């Protein structure tokens, strides 16, 4: 059996708001709370469990996505002028897209400071 990441806990100041932001960004659905968590199924193998019981240390979460999903994310970002995003950590939140490895990529900052990296190709 190969190794598959099943779930990860994402610290949040408001688990419902953070789960909703993440789900809306990627076009996913927020599931009913499970214990202390508000889960968002990323795919059949991975769930992000948002948890607001502890201290929030911003993390980095990177996703390889298809072109159609990337276009949908960019469309949503253009509708959300208050959401910080950009082409790389070095360029800050310049509201631009990078073209690394022959694809497209963007970093999105959530309200708790987490960085979601979305890209369509890997080197």
C-alpha cells in the first residue's frame, strides 16, 4: 500500500469561517462538524479539519490543480478584492500569477495568515 495523507488539522481563529473561506476558494463544500472539527473534503483521500481550539501559527498548504480549477479560483479571487494573493512569497501579494514549470501558480492568504499555493504544473 502506498502512503496517502488522509487528513490534516488546520488551526483557525474561527473554524467555520476558515473552512468556508477554503471551501469557497477551491469550489468545495463544508461538511457537518465532526467532534471539534469543521471538515472540508479536498478529494476522496484528503480532508482538511479546521479547528479553533488552539493557537494559530500560519501554515503553508500547496495543491496541484487542473487548469479548469485554476481558472475558477482566479475568477473567485477577482471577485474578492480584500483577499490577498500573488505570484510568489518574494513578490508579496502582488495580485499576479506566476508561470513556473510551464504552468500557472498563485499564493492565496487566508484570514488567519495561512498560505494556499495553487499550481498547474510541477518541475
